[in-house]
C-alpha cells in the first residue's frame, strides 16, 4: 500500500494544498455529523487554505465562496453558542421553516444565475454551470447549517455529488474523493441529527 511518505516529492509539492484541505474537510464533516461546535474551527482553517487551492485550479466561484465561508464560520460559531432568548440553552436542531422554502428556492436560483453570468463574462472558467450551481447551493446551505436546520443535509448531498464529479474533472483527486465520502456522511448525518432533534 502506498503511503504519503512514499509518494514522489513532486507529487506532494503539486498536491499538498489538496491533501491538507482534504484532511481538514474530513475533520469538519465528522464534527458536523456529531453536531460539534468545533466544526467551525476546522472549517475556518479549511476555507483559508481553500482560497489558494481553488484560485490555482481556476475554480473562481469556489475561490470567492471561501471568503463567504470564512465569515460564515465566525457567524455559525456565534449562532451555535448564543443562548436562545427564552432560555440559557444553546440553539437546538430544528426543521427548516416552511414559510422560507419558496423565498429560499428563488434566492438560490437567482444566485446561481448571477454567478453563472459572472463566470461566463469575466473569467475563463471551463465549468461555469457546475461551479455556479455548487456555489449558489453552498451559500444558502451554510446559512441553514448556521441555524441548525435539519434539512441542510439535503443541500449538502446535492452539493457533494456535483462537486465530487467536478473536482475529479479539474484534477483535484483528494478532495474529489473526500466529497464522495461526504455524500455518505451527509446521508448518515441527516439521520443522526434527526435522532438528536427528537431526543
């Protein structure tokens, strides 16, 4: 079995950001599965390094998205530790409000369209539709995660499937494999969070 220590140094030099962000991403999704607040710290480090990785690979929407993610990790941390107004307990897992479904869908499609237009107009992106799609869903998905909505897992399943294919196509094999694992963990995470919510 080949380990990281036996890989050619040129390969490691070319993929070190991919490897490090993959390890951080794995820590992030495991902590999210457990509904642990430490996921936000792992996410912050992953996004900071992801800015460089995605810029180098020409995934400009993903690169720009990382700045939003950095801000949302701080917001998410704050939301999770902030006690509810009517008690001293931190926010609990809850359902996505039905009144927000249509506005949320309209916002997602609008963001997708705007990002697609920006990529086609101002960049040399070879995958504008897929890049814009995952970015738009991620923008609203992390907001739903910050509010501890159970249904945020459905968003991440869609994002993870498309991103897995996209990253293999863009020669980011470690993170592509991670996103394949994300799909499995996201499905398990939904059932885990549902049990936690009922408890």
